C-alpha cells in the first residue's frame, strides 16, 4: 500500500459527504490540505476518484469501487486500537455474543449492564443475527454465545442451552381489524385469519412452535407473508398485512401502530442462551452465572 492513512481518511470523508467542504469540517481540517490528500491518492492510484462539476462532487466508477473495498478499513482500525487500549489497561477478556433483536428488551440490557458493572475487564461484542445464523456461528467458533429465542426442536450437537427468561405470547392485530377491539384472544379466534410471521429459515424453532399452537387449537395457520426479522413482521402488521403471534415484549416496537392483545391459555415462551458445549471459559462461566441469577 503506497498511500497513507490520512489520504484514505480524507477520501472516505469526501465519499460519504460528497462535499469537500463538509468532509473538511467533519475531519476538523482545512479544505486545501484535504484536497491535496485526495489528489495525492488519485495520483498514486492512477485514476480520478471523484468528478467535480458545477460545485457537485460524485464518485467515479473507480472511486465507487475503491470506496466499497475500503469503507470498513477505518472502523476496523478504530476497533483494533480500542481493543489494544483495553488490553493495555487490563481488560483482557471478551465475549462475542449474538442476539435476536426481538429479545433485546430492558431485561437483557439490564443483564448486560450489570455484568459489565461487575466485570469491567470483559469486553462484550454484540451481534444482531437470526437464530439459525447464530447457531452456525457458534459451530464455526465466530461467536461465544447467543440469545437465540426458543430452543431448537432438533438435536444440536456441540451446543448447550441455558434457559434465562420466560414471557407470554401476544397477538399483534392491525387497527381496523374486527379483532383489534378485543381485550383478550384465544388461539381458535385466529383460525382462517391472514397471518404474518418470522420465516422458518431464520427462526425454525419459533415457526414450529407457532404451528403447534395453531394445530392444538384445531386449525392450520394461513401465513401470507414472512420475514427473517421480528421487527419487520411488526411493521407488516401495522401496515395491515395480517395478524402476527409474537413475544409480548415486542409491543415496545409497535408502539401505537397496532393492537397488542394477550392470548388466553397460551404457554409462555422460554428464551434460551446458547453456548458451545463443554467446560465454559472462566469469563463465560461468570456471564452465565449473571444471566441465571
């Protein structure tokens, strides 16, 4: 690499702002030196990276390619520097944890906060991913643990599951729907209704659980739309696409955009934390102890 960190920083700022003036302000740098750094980078690469015309700045095709290849470099360097500083100050342990965004409520946030308060030497790296992706990452060793929602029905070699929280299931109903005014619903009330759901590919255990609930109530679910993300399902409900059965805590996402109605006699959802099987590391042992306290 024959270009400097500063040249790359200036290029990325201009590429993101599409303005030399705003980029200079963002970097707390005068515009002339910023322009010189960009010109120097272009000379070293042997191609223009920006088109400058009528006071407008746009990326050239070469500039777009260079941006896509380099845009993650600075964040990675910043993370590397932060990790090194933490190591130098004694913060030598880390946990890479996945979570389903549907479970990222006050309970989980408070658990993470308390753990960090008691173990400030441990760095928590959080990654939002569907359950299936988390389990695959655990098998590959790129995650140390994950909040995956429901425990899988099928055998999962090499993974141990720790129950950590239970919550009720609720029906999310679009306003204007005949059921939206009900104070409580039974599963059989949803027979024949258009349902939107989290896809089986993203959350197989939850998809199976919902089908079992509907089967126990005497009907097959009529699922008209699916999404890999629970939040997207909530948005589809608010848009009137159908009714969804989701953890009641997702009421915080829907706000006043849809009715959230309790389900009579529906068993609660037991959320589990997944980690590699076998003796845990001291850091993981501390985390699980905090989780189950």
